[in-house]
C-alpha cells in the first residue's frame, strides 16, 4: 500500500523534519532534486537505487510543472495513461519508496550494510 497518494503529500513529508530546514517545493523539478538527494544517502541507497536517472527520464514539461498541476493530472488520470501521467506516477512511486526508507530507524544489520 502506498503511503502517499499525491505529490503534495509526498512533498510535505519530504520537506518537513529533514536534516535541514523545512523545505517547500513549487515545481516537480525542485521536489525530484531533493528526492534524488535523499535517495543518494547511504541509508536509502543501500536498499534502493531505482531513482538513478529519474530526473533525466522526465520531460521538461513535467519538471516545470507545479506540484498542484501535477496532482490535478494524477487525480484525473485516464485508464489509458498519457506519457505525462506515466512520468508523474514514476515520481510518486519513487517517493513512496525513498521517503519511508529515509525515515526508518536503522538496525545493527542495517548499519553493517551501510558501512560496508
């Protein structure tokens, strides 16, 4: 089951309570860049690397889209999805993997995996 059903909810979770100050994301590109940075941390990268190349696989139109506009497209998605919808769903899928991994507590086994 997906934790996030919209880019706005994922962006809020990613922007709140991170290692730095709270972040707000206006565009999909801003969100994706921070999502990739989070995915590249040892804590996440030890378990998941499917986000590599994510930004390069997204069209300029998707990257320049506001989070609100992206969520509107996702809410009104057709059964026969457009390429824009497919790209936005990939971003949401990555968020549903990366954000929970970044927020979980590491066990001793996890620490050994990250260090090695």
